[in-house]
């Protein structure tokens, strides 16, 4: 289990901008496995909405055929309620479709949310979405927004390591002061090169400082 509560992701700001955009579309978060997509979506929903209707299509097998018969959005919303015990409310509920590439026509269904109920906040995520579109599916071009999520950047790594002051100094471009602390910057950069930016690995390193475990 990844415990990312200490991590500040710069993508969070992009999610806030998406939420507050009156012309927003359903959002698709793309990224490799283990870069923190699920945590980011849930954390955003917990902090910014009254409720979160979360569905992981890899786990909720009874919804495997949810989009195959039709794209009746009201029927889909009722199905979401039955599975999550959350009544989706406009402006108050974040609907999350995780691992959406696992179900046929899942991506295409987002088009109809945009066209029929555009006021709902919907985020979908999946690994290798571009390679996982099912045969005979079409892509909802122009009907969704995209956000690419990557492993932690060096800036995010510094924050996670509790070095926000060093990061602020780096951003200030106060070169004499940066030079005075260059030893710390070089050491942290070497740690980042070795540990990388996968959240679970960074979490492990911060907790245990064990390179073997990393």
C-alpha cells in the first residue's frame, strides 16, 4: 500500500484548474502503473468534493458490460449508485472510473457524459490507455481532456524529502546561496537518480533509508 500523504504532486494544481473550468470535459489521466494515479484522484476527491463515487473496473466485475448495451447516462449513473452507495450529485460528487481500459467502450462512454450531462465531474484513469483500446472501439476525439502523470520530478522529490526550503532557494535563483549549499543539492540529486520517482519507492526510502529495499 502506497502511503503518499506526505507527497505534494504538481498535477494537483492542474486538477483544480480542471474542476473550476466551466468548459471542462471528462478528464482522462494517463500514466504508467504505480505513478500514483489512483492516490491522486482519491486525494483530490476527498479534499475538493463532498463525496467520491470510485469504481475500479478491474475489481468491480459486475460492471464489465456496463457500456456495451447502450450509453444511457442515467442508467449508468444508477449503476454507479448501486455499486458505490453514493448518489452522484452535480458539483458535489467526483466520479472516478479507474482502470477504464478494462471495459469495452469505456472511453467512448465519456463522450456521452460530456454531451448529455456536462456538469458532472468525471475523471477516468488507466495504464497504457493508448494501447488498450478494444477492437471496434472508437476514441472520443475532442470530447475529453487529458492529463499525463509521471513519476515524481526532482522538485517533488525534494518536497517529499522535507527539503522545501532548498527547493524554494533553487527556484529563487539566488546563485550565491545555492552555491553555498551545493553539497546538499548534489547529494540529493544523486539520491534521486538512484531512488527514482515512483511514489511507493520514494515512500520506502523516506521511511527506511534502505537502498537494498529500494
